């Protein structure tokens, strides 16, 4: 009599084990997708940090140039070099280089 009960117990389907496996697979997929999302957020943060650092460097350079714009010698140098301006008593001249042909 003991044998038929043991055979019946072996043939029953384990719903609890199936449910546990499904739950573990579900949470594993959620964990993996969240890890991918966090990796993307970290890449975005690194990119934003790099852009912020570049903007801070540019801001520092612009502040330095703003400070130099209060110096008359700097203003004169910029006017001469970039704008080609001269003083009223000076005669401007320029040289022309021949191109290689």
C-alpha cells in the first residue's frame, strides 16, 4: 500500500516551484533592465559633467578677457591686430606675398 502513494506524490506538478522560478525570472529581468538604465544615466552624467567643465573653462577665459578689456594697452593691441586700426598720426602699410605658381 505504501508504493501507490509514493508514485502519486512523484507525478504531481510542483506549482510552487514553477511560481518561484517565474518570480525569480521576472525580478532578474527587472534588475537587468534597471542596470542598463543606470548605466545610461551614468554615461549621461559623465557627458554633462564634461560639458560643465568646458563651460566653466570658457567662462573663466571670458572673465579674464573682460578684466583685460579695462587695460588700454590691451584694447590698443586688439584694435591694431584684429581690426587693423591705426592712430591718426600713423601711416598704415601692408605687405603682399606672392603665391607659388
